C-alpha cells in the first residue's frame, strides 16, 4: 500500500472544518500529534472533544488549529482518496478469480483486485483477510470496524490454501472467531466451485460459520462465474440443473435447522441457483432483512415486490395513467429474461395499450456461461438488437454501466449504442418500482 497525503477534497458548508478555515487542497498532517495513516486513524482520532489539527496550506504554511467539539462530532471533511492511502490489492491467485478471466485490452481499472478490509467496512466489499499482518488485524478490533464482509469459500484450512493459492490462507476460522469474539459483526461469502468446495465440504463450512451466529450474521452461497477466457487457468465445471438442485436442497436443510435453533436462516443462496435448478424462487419474506442483497441474494424477490407494490398503486387509481399508449423495448440477460417477461405481462393486464418487446441477450463477450444482465456489453447489444423492433425507447439496467458513467464494460458508450441502433436509451436503476415507471414513461421524482 502506498502512503498518500490526506488532501482535503471537500469541506462541508457550516461544518467545524469550515469555521476553522480549512479549505479544499489543504493537507491534514496530524491530529493531537498523531500522523494520519488512513481514514480510520482520522475517524478514531477525531472522536475526542478537544483536538489540535496540523494543516499544511498550499503555500507551504503550516497552521495549528485548536478545536473544541462534542465527542464523535464530525469535522466535515472529505479527502481526495477515500482511504487516504492506496487500497490494498489481492495477493491470492484464486482458482475461481473472475478478474483473471477477463479478456485483454479492457480499461486498466477493471483488472485491479482490491482486498482491503477498510473498503469492506466503507463499501461492502468482500475481502479474504489474507493480506493483513497481526498489527493490521488488531486495528480492525481496535477501531471496531463492523461489519466486515469476508470471502471464506471454505473453513477447511488445506482446501482454502489450495483454492486461494496462498499458503497463509488457512487460518480463516480462527480469525473470524477472534473478530466475533471482540464484537465485530461478520457477513460471509462462499463462492461455490462444483466438485471442490460443495457437498460435504459446503455443509461443514456452513456449520462452522453458523456456530458463531449472531457474530457471523449471514452467509451467502454464490456459484462460480466462468467466462470463456480461461486459458491456462484451473479446470472448473459450471453448475447445471442437477448439480444446482443438490445445492438448493442442502441449503434448505441447513436453513430448517437454523430456523429452529436461532430463528434465522443465516445462510442464503444467490438467485442464480434457483434459476439454474428450475426451483421456484423463495418469497420476499424468506430473505428476512436481506443481509446479502449485494451478492445477488434475494434481488429478484425484492424487485418483484417493489414492482407489485407500484403496480397495485396504479391499479387502485382511477386516472389517465392506465391509458398510456407506447411501444418500447427492454434488453436483459439470459437468466433474468423469463422474470422480466413475467413482470411485463403483469403490467399489460392493467396497461393494455403498453407494448413492450423483451429481448434476451446472450453474452458473447464473456461466454455463454455468463448469463447475468449486469455483465452485458454494448457490443453484444448492438449485434443482437440490430434490425429488431425497439420502439421509441430501449430500457437497460443501470447495472450494465460503470458507476456514475454511461460506459459499458467493453467501453461502448450509451451514445454509441443509441447511434448504432437508432433508439433512445434509458438507464433504469435496480428497483422494481422504477422499472415499472420506466415502462410507462413516468419520470421518477428527483
């Protein structure tokens, strides 16, 4: 990790920092004589009621600022680098790593493998804990960084070392035990590789982790993602209907035991396993408080509830909304195509003049085993939608794009796709209510 200066990016209006004369471009050198290593040093040291801040101004002048405030009151600063220092990169060579399966020639940021526990706390990223020495591990406990999201995969020490290709990876259960024993909440992820960490190995891993509930608050099980770009990598099999069904049945048996013992299911499957196995997706209530939503666990159930709630609102109203007349299109991945089609049919029962063409896009860029909507590319959209009836608007999930930008994974832009297909594109957030509004052409309130 490369140490960087704590350069002030933003000073909030009316904040303590603004009143003290701190400005954008200033550098925070120390708090109460303590140098600032990263964002957690900053937050920990700022908790006191009396602070002495050492600030380096752009002209080279150093200011010493005395601050009196309430305990834990924020100073009102943001920094150029959210962590202040560079994020820690992954030191593992996991047999299932998705980034190792990316084709060459994509933008450099897509090849960065972060494995920084601070990003786990700040952004919900999952980390392996393999790049933390004892001192850094103790900082998690000292600063009460909770929750921590951990990529476990297996609690079998030898198997974990093999899967991560890291001889230091075997102590994961010991480390999780220490975190939970010190009041740190943990969410766990298991990337399941067929014939490697499933079956009896999966059952043991789940039981090991669930024994630490509620410290280990939730566990997700997700299928390994396999692209066509695996030259020179470990041979891995994709899950099919029968093997996915075995996983679903095992997890359901575990959940029954946990419900009886704790009142919580604790472990959850990614939606993809239900789609692969052709087993009915669980209802909204099944997912409790949706602790693993970002891992694709319960996304369909939540999306459908949001859609139905909004649809029921419109159905109960006697207004002109029901007479909206328009023809549009939706492009979606292979796995979500039946689901999106079902929602469109629901909408048509109330909005009879709404015509929606739902197109299933196969992922030629990453390969046929990649079926999720969020990994579709602009190039595949253009090739497969050319000469299709798209209507006046094409709806695309916002999950296809780089955060905050109109850029697909293959560097196609929205404008490029619009020009190629001669249609206006609307990005739709991953929310069922917003999807229905987009179908109807109703703009969401800002």
